[in-house]
């Protein structure tokens, strides 16, 4: 039996018990109510790394920090001892059995349900979240898809803010008053309204799931979310002339040329950054089609590689640009756009360091500062939607709006991609436009 941090749930500490039953290797695992920054986790000793303690502490905050580490490790050791004692008489537990023992340790198991070991939900929001994350971290065929890493991380960050500023809150106590208090506190901490809205949506989602066994306040179910920020945010996009400028502007460094090519490709693929940065030329079909394995929604979308994409592949010997991380890509394309002179002022949000830490600050900024990896997907829709129509465009981007996808419910992916190709040439085959040609790129 071990305490571990799983890759799909960084920060949450799980119990994992492996055993052999009837000649087969098996395992049971359950989320604990403990969480920690993975950087501070001592995997060998299964505790908060003692090297994080401050030597000879004199300040009150330093002593408090050391005390927090000691209390954390003591509680974790106590839980481990309890589970080990349980396993002496129950060596082949299910994951539900382990989860029940964890809840029992935290006094989260209702007394009247002591005899029931399955599907016991704690009313404490922070405690329940660990259970919720465990339930949602696996795919159950025909029932649910596992949470993506990004979704799990976003939810974890929201719950950590609740824990930091409000301590332990009961699910049954979350109501309109909690929403107002939470919003006021977050505004005081300089979080944007859109960020606060996302947090509250997550809290509502968790409460509605908990309603299966825990009474929740009816006010939560009626929460609506509207834009109250007044001035609308301008999300930057490129038009065809700006893409030509991107294409023709010399880049002083190879890493910028590489990022520029990815940026142009993104404008003609319409895919999310986590999907297009993983594309590999060996997976191209018939020289011009590609099946994108989209992370969001976990579905495959067959797309047509537009001429400009194939131009860049030809420039690079038939290969996509070098792979880079999403963080570096977002950083580099801002440099690229600054070199291209995309400096008109737009209203939007950028991350700035404030007294309360990094926050998204809204105001008028040069376009290149507002450029992010999503600009390619937005530009694709802006350029092609009015000409191609919603449904044809959706067949290329893989958006999940059912009303716009009904036309293609019975259409094979490759056929939808071919339709996009045909309509493209009907509308963009003007000899004056280089986006429909496959000649040499200007380097």
C-alpha cells in the first residue's frame, strides 16, 4: 500500500493498494482528502518533503510553515496506519472499500450509514471534490469520458481558491449569499469577472453532481451567468492580408520562423493548440487529409490540409514545423506578431504581476500582446464561415454544436473534408490570392 500522486490528478494524494487474487494482479485506489504541490512531495518517503522546512525559524510565519508540514505528515502517517490495520483483515479491498475507510478516518461517513460502504458522499465541498475527481478521472464505456488533464487542473485550482479564502464549506450551505461573498472576495483579490464566473460554474457543477445523495440549496440550481463586465473584450483574429504579412515578414531567428509557420498553419487548420502542435506528417492521408485526434471531447475529426499548409510542409521537406511546448508557442507568436507590426490597440486582458500575484488585467493593449494560441482557430472561422457556411466550417473545426452538425450526422469524415476542399476552390481560386496556390514560400 502506498501514497501516490497520479499523473492525471497532480496535487491530489491517492492510496494505491496492489495485490494478487486468483493468480491475477489487481489494484484498488482511492483519493484521500490530502493535496499538495507536487514539487513538495517526497515520493520515496510518501510525505511532504522535510527539506522544505525552514532551518532555525525565528519569524512567526516560518514557524507556522514548519508546523504545517509536521501536522500534514502526522495526519498522513495516521491515515496510513489506519489503512494498514484495515488491510490486515481485508487484504483484497475494492476501490469503494478504500474510499469508505478514508471517509471514516476523516469522520465524513454518516453514522446512520456505517453499514453501507459504497457511494458515500461527504457534505464538505473540499472533501467531496477529491471523491468527485476520482470518480471523473476514469472512462466508463457507455457512461462517461474521463476528465481531461486541463479540465481537472482548472477545477482543482477553483477548489483550492475556495479552500484558501473560505476554509471548509458545506455543499448544502452553498447558496446565493455564498456566490455574492465569493465574488466580492475574488474581485478584492484582483481576479477578473470572467475568471470568477468560471469558478462559480465549476462549484455549481460539483454541487449538482453531489445532489445524487446530498440535499443542495435550490438557489444553486438556478444560478445563471451573464457578462457583467461592460466593455466587450476584443479577441484578435487575422484576415487574409495579415496572414500574407505573416508569411512574407523575415524572421531574425529560427525559433521565430518555426513558430510563425505553426501560426500560419493554425489559421488554415482551425484546430486547438493542443491538437495541431502534435500533428505528424506520417499521418497524412492521400497527401492532403488528416485525422486529428481532438483532446476536447475525445473525438477524431478528418480535415483537409489547405494549400498554404501544404506549402509550409513543402518548405520543410514534407514535415510539420518542429514541436514546441504550448507555453513557448504562446510566447514566441507574440514576438512574431510584434515584428509584423500588428500593434493596433485593442481592448482585452493580459497577465500582469499585481500585489496579489499574477492576474489578468483588462485594458487597451497592442494587438500582438493579446495574441494567444487560439487566434488560429478564431481566424479560421472568421475567414471561412461566411463563405463556407456554418456546417461545412464545423466539419473542419470539429465544434460540438449539435444544431450545426446535424447535416453531417451520416457523413463520413473523409467525405466532409472533401466537401470543404471543393467549396474552398469554388470560392478562393482567385489567381491573385496565394492562399489557394502551392508554390514556394518566401523565406
